[in-house]
């Protein structure tokens, strides 16, 4: 992972051009972009034109972010195919949220911590989780359960918001060890209504923990739209109640997302405490591959979000600036496809798990109960 390229000594979020609120703030799709109480940082518009040239990351970083987003999207698309052919378990898609996940995780180094939710496969892949192991995880195979020892990433959290306090603990442990490492945790807009969210922000603020909290406002908490679970139109302002900076960023603009995250990471490294970043995006896909979103949202809800596609936005920018060619883009496609197919071959070659393996990755040291349960399973297998 590349180190952040920007450094800010101020605890005040940077001033940036605001994205105008939509004309109909009651529409579910548009409501996520309504910002009556503050600014939303954006560096490139949906058509790829530059809005803040002075804040653009280096070209090498822009190209890397594009490659990582393309890679994350390919995994999401192939996971759908594997699920439909019986080769993948139930999977929470994140297509359309690549900028939010890639732009944040890419600001970390391998020495930092990543606490992902179940929808943050794109962030975990960006951070370095191997493709084959990720495929195995979503196949519910034990070969994907234990995270790599050299990678400080936690398994995908299914409970809502519990990862936030855990991240604060990891951040404080790093500070106690005398490192400059930070912890980054993810949550959805629905999770910001959970008690763990508020407790973690208060905990981190009071103890000045080197934490970066990512709040992905994707418009929906399963079937509940953001407008129904809260009257707040700017979730980043919840940080103010805990005395920490809150930043609202266009979560479909990977360059803006990377920039504000890199600055927040640097502030944490410099001992200036935690930051809450609200990435405003949209869950264009179902809650999971087994979900039918037509039961709770309409075409009007999702209208306009295809035009804000984060991958196409950065592609248009890079092509217009001459940093990417059609030939180079085609080569990226071939490289990503080949990498995935090789990972799939490896995952397919993993041996079938035995019943007792379900207990192997519960605790580092098995409890007496687990030892007895394992012995019972093995005895039943041999019977």
C-alpha cells in the first residue's frame, strides 16, 4: 500500500467546492446527495472533468486507484456468476461503491489495521487480502476463514457496528506500543444509528485514538432508506458531538475519497486523533445476491446513479487527460481477468473441508469445550 501523499496539521476539515443539493430532496436516490448543512468534497465531476486541480493526487496514484477499482469490480461481477452457478455462497455485492472502498483502503500501509463490514470485500482486496482466500471465504470454506498472519485485517464483520469499538482498541494498542500505525473501520449509514457507533466515537475522541472511521452512506440499511432511519442529512456532523473532525466526501469520486482519507490517516499518525469520514455513495446492487430490491425501492430511487459510476468517472478523466489509452485499458482488463482465473483455479483446488475444521479458527487456543466437541465430531466421523 502506498503511503499518504498529503499532510494536514489542522483538525478542521479542508474547505472544498460544495456539490449542489438536488431539486427534489425527498427522492431516495437524490437524498443521499442533498447537503443542506455543509459541504461535500469532490475533485472530479461525474463526467470526469476536474473541479479542484490543485488537490488531485499524482498521476501514478490515479492510475493505481483505477486499476484497483477495476480489479474490485471484476471480483464483484464474477462473484455474481459464481453464485448463480453454485460455486459461491451468498455474497453482498458492492458494485457502484468501488470508489468508497478503494479510495479509503488505499490510504493505508500494511502496518495499519483494517476492520471491514460484510460489504467491504473491495476494501479488503485493496488492502491485500489474496483473491483465492477471498473466494474461499465467500464459499464458507475454512481455507478462507483465517486471515493471513502478515496482514492486519479482521474477518468480515456481520454484526452491525461492533467493529468500531474494536478498531479503537487496536488503535490504542498501537499507540501504547509506540508505533505510528492507525486503525480504519467501516460502517454503513444504518450502522450509524447503533450504540456501538456512538460509543466508539466518544471513546476514540476522549482518548485521542489514531483511528479513521469510514461511514459509507449508500442510501439503504437493507430495505430501510436513510431518510427513514434518521432526519439527519449530513451524517458526518455526528462527529461534532464527540469533539472530532467530520468530513463529507463524494463517495463516487475515488480521487476525493483517497485525498481526504490520506489526510485523516496522516493526522492520526501525527497524534492528532480520530476522524469520521462520510462517503456519500449508493447501493445500486441488492443487499445480497439473494435479495430482491424491487420489493422495497423503485426505479425513481435509483435514477441517475449509473451516471455517477465511479469507475467510468475516473476512466473518463484519465482518458481526457491523456494518462490512459484504450489499448492500455484493454491490457488492464486482460491482466485482471487472468489474475482472477488463476485465483479461482487455486480456490477450486482447495480440498473439501472435514466437519471438524469448523472449530479450527474459533480461538487461537481452543477452549476445553472446543476440544471435547472436536473429539466428538472425530469420533462420529470414524463411526
